[in-house]
C-alpha cells in the first residue's frame, strides 16, 4: 500500500478510536458512571457485555490502523537529514510501543468482560458468580495500572513525532501547525502526569481528565497529518 492509503488508515483509526469509547458501557453515552469508582465501572460493563465486547474490539482495530498509518512515515524519517530525522524515528517507535501497551490493555479488557459474562452463566465448577465478579474487578484494576504506562509514554512519543514532523515543513501551514500542537499537547500531558504523581491528593480522576482532553486534541492533529499523507502533501510523502 502507498503512503496515501496509510494516511487514510490513520484517519479511520483515529476516528474509530474516538467513536468506540462513546458507546462503551459506563462511558459517555451508555449508562455513564464515574470510571474512578472501579466496582461501579465494572458493573456498567457487566450490564451490557456484548456491546462492551464489540466497542472494545473496535478500539483494538483502531489501534492497528493507527500503527499501520504512522509506520508508513518511518522510511521518510530514516532518510530525513539532521537530528530531526532521528527524533521523528524515535517518536514513531515510541508511539507504536505506546499504542501496543494500549492493545495489551484492550486484550485484558476483553477477558474482564468475559469474566463478567461467565458470572451470569450457571456453568458449574468450583467458582461462583461472586468469584467471577471479583476476578473481573481485579482485572479492571490491573488494566488501569497498565494504562498508567500508556499515560507516561504518550507525551514523550507524541512530542517527538511533532518535533520531527514540524521540521519537515519550511513554512507554516495546517500540517506544520498540527505538528506543533502535538508538541504543545505533549508538554501539557507530561506536566499533567508528573504533577499528578507529585500531588496524589488530586487523584487519578484529574490525571485522566486532562489526559483524555490532550489525547482528543492530539487525535485531531493526527487526522490532519493523515489527511496530508492521503492527499499527497509533499513533506509527508517525499524525502526531505
């Protein structure tokens, strides 16, 4: 596939990544609950497990599409002159690792939802319904821990990608602006993570709120970059 197709994959991946959480039970549109209240969040998933499984699966597909789209820029980065090329290479690799962490968390959530489904079935055995619910709650907390790794790495990865991409443009345009916004978002995201670590009284709720806002802004920037790749913007399709 050409880099233009990869740009389309990046756009579709980000859009799908925006839409799927909206319909995840317990989130924005379907029985929204406080996601920091872990037992309540798990209960929301258990109330609509089939929908949760599908939305979780769509999230997985979105991550694969985004990885494919961004990876198409690596050959350009490897031939990009100067330090900016190395920074872009580093950012692409770090972003793929970051999204891979998210994929691991997505797989864990599939199993969490499966445990909740098992809790409603009378399948015999030594485990009771309460045992399955308790195991799902434990898995939910493990997923949150894994996602902390994503939150820690995401600002570094996106910032490096933004710096490397911005250097490819000689003059300011929509795509260079989107690259700079990636960097700004990275600074905000990293400051948020470090501040939350140093101020535990704020709790994970504040960390998640700011992180989600930053991720949505950066997602829009990636859509713009993907559009540039798809339409054949020279700086995103040709050697610098």
